[in-house]
C-alpha cells in the first residue's frame, strides 16, 4: 500500500478535513494540486503496467501494432485511430485494476456481488479488446490480404 493511501485511511479515521486536503493535493494551490494529481495518476498507471499480466500482453500488442503500422505505412488518421484504441484498452485495464482493488478492500471474503463487480469490469475490457480487433482488421486486414495474395 502506498503512503498516499495510508495517509488517506488515517485522515478518514480521524475525520480531519485538513488531512483530507493534504491527501488530495488541495492544500497546494491550483497548479500544485494539478501537479500532485498528475503524479498520483502516473503512479497508478505505473502500478497497473508493473503488476497486471494482461497489461503486459497489451503492451506487447502495442509493439506489434506499432511495427505493423510502420511496415504498412499507415496514414496519420489510421495512426490516430490505432493510438486511441490502444490507449483506451490500457485505460480500461487501469479501471479494471481499480475496481478489483476497491472490491477486494470492501469485500475481503467472497460475496456474489463482489464477484459480479469484478466480472463486469473485466467484461468491459473484453468489449474494448473486441473493438480493438475490429479496428486492427479494418486497418491491417486489406494490407495483409494484399501481402499474402
């Protein structure tokens, strides 16, 4: 558990609003608070990439798509669509990781509703991956067809 989270638990336990302001970065002014929020968001993204095996698979897919895009000389618009698709999948992985963590926190023993919440978050990721396969087929399918024809 990070210091950030432990401080939050302590702040909530004591009920101090000034501790809560420190936890959220609201005690740092507008720009300091934005910088704090960005650092915490990057910490969360790094945690997802470091700890989630599916994120590793998604990063490998990113590398394959990047190399295929260079090889097939995809257009700027296609790069935009591919980039958006890849980062939406990584974002969904982060949301799935967050849902799993919060469910584990509030329901340390098995409960059917906890299982449903985790399954639904994972299901959202499945929908995203299926969509990414459609994008890949639309962009790379015709090129691969020509290559192997």
